[in-house]
C-alpha cells in the first residue's frame, strides 16, 4: 500500500514549478524589482518545497534578494533645511507607489 500511496504524490520539482507560475501571475513585477530578485525568488521557491518544516519560510524566500533593486525600499532623501517639505513629499510618493503595487 505504501508504494501505491507514493505513486499518488506530486514530485517536489512539479510543486516548485507550479509555485513559480503562480508567483509570476500574482506578484507585481515592481514589488521585487529586477531580474536578480526574480531569479532568487524562483530558486528559493524550489528550496522552500524541499526544506524541512521547521525552517522559517520568510528567511528562505528572501535569501539572496537585493533591496537596492526595489524602488519602494530605497531610503528617503534627507529633509530639506529650514522646515522644507522634501521629505514629506518623498514619503507621500513612496506610499502612493507602494499602494499602486498592491492594487
């Protein structure tokens, strides 16, 4: 019976391919940034499927990603001197960009 049960299972490689296809359709491209981060996510999805259940999935998925490729994660510019609003305007732009990514 064990052999018959194993035949009903799905190979981890197929599960990884399915997860990649779902991410390509669901995750906005601008959320991850450049090609390097998409390749990292793809590679990390495969390792997530085969990882022991005790591992932290967020750590596995984010490994090797570059925050420099994500425009919405860039540091805010320094505030303008004498009470200027450059920092506030940049924060509003950043929030609008993030909101448009999540729509």
